[in-house]
C-alpha cells in the first residue's frame, strides 16, 4: 500500500511539474506574441509619423516657395499659396491626432507654424528665414523619429533606407530652398551678385548630396538586387535637368530668363521625384514590418 501511495504521489508530482512546464511555455509563448504585437504597433505608429512628416515637409517647402514668389510681386501664385497654406494646416492636424512620439518638438513646430501663418507683414528675407528654420526643425524631427525607432537594424537588405533620411530628404530641402529663391528672383526679373552666389551654393549642395546618395543606392543594389528602387533613374534625370535650368536661366546673367510659375513647377517636379525615392524606401520598410 505504501508503494502504491508513493507511486501515486510520484505520478501526481510529475503531472504537476508537467502542468507547470506547460503553463510556463504557454505564458512564454503569449508574452512573445504580445511583444511582437506591441513591436508591430510601435512600428506602424513610427511609419505613420514618418509618412505624415514627409508630407508636411513637402507642403511647407511648397508654401515657402509660393509665399516668396508672392512677396516678390507675382500674384499669379496667390491662389496656389492659399491652397497650400490650408494643406499644411491639414497635415498638422492629422499628425497631432496621431499623438506624435516627440511631443515637445512637435508642439514647438506647431506653435511656429501658427505664428508664421498669421503674420502677413513679413519681409521677403524674414519670410524665407522663418520658413527655413521651420523646415529645418521638421527635418530634424523626421530623422530623430526614424533613427530612434531604428526600424532597419535587423534587416541588412534595408540598410539603404537610412541614407534617404540623412541625405535624400536634405537634398530635397536644398532643392526647395533653390525653388524659393529662384521663384523670387524670377518674379523680380533681376538678381544681385549676392543672390547668385547663394543660388550657386544651393546648386552645388543639390549636386553633391544627390550624387553621393545615388552612389550609396547603387552600391546597395549591387549587393541586394531585389531591393532596387525603381524611381531612382527618373529622379536622377529630374535633378540633372533642374541643375541645368538653374545654370542657364538663373546663373548665366543678372536677369532670369524664366517666368516665376514655370521655374516653380520645374523645381516642384524635381522635389516630387526626390520624394518618390523616399516614398519607395518607406514602402519597402512598411512591407517588411507588416509581413
């Protein structure tokens, strides 16, 4: 009887141990799945922020160029300026409803836009300077969100994506500054030596930044052919054409030879192609994190 009791006790102990082990395995599996779910939610949040910040930066750049053209006397740009001003406010509202992760930097950006939007008495120089500060802070915020989340560190085939934040988005900003300055010069119909020096500086920054980025993307494509960005070739052609336009229409003499709306659209086309590459990289990032 004692032997039977001991045997039953041993069986019960084994059953308890197995139940505990099974329970721990189930708990571990649940925690693992829960962690993956939280990581996915966090990744989706970051990707949404990056998308909205990219759209906001584009709208702010457009607003800068249009406002500079209007302040320099070309009222043909006024209707588009009003539309773009509303678009910026729409993007800011969308981003605010998402509860941004960098709340202090975001609130400072919103406050700056609110003051810039309401101030109709800005001079040309002040308008450009304030837009440049606002856009620069937006770029810092975008890169901060992207780098802090580090969504590419586990994926060697996505190591080209950080180059888009660090190089191609700034290249789009140099192009945006060239658009704003060039639109103002074309609206005035004349440029000073100082303005041409500034434009030549922007020309060089666009050329250098895009060339280095395209080299990075080309090297990555050789290693990971399946990750080739299909928008790069069209982007490269757009950049080359825009640089040629700056050289021939703004830097060849003191009188710009292109109308302000046309120069604005040529620059806008180039900026859009630069952001096409950024968007394609974002899509690759989203595909990995949603799979």
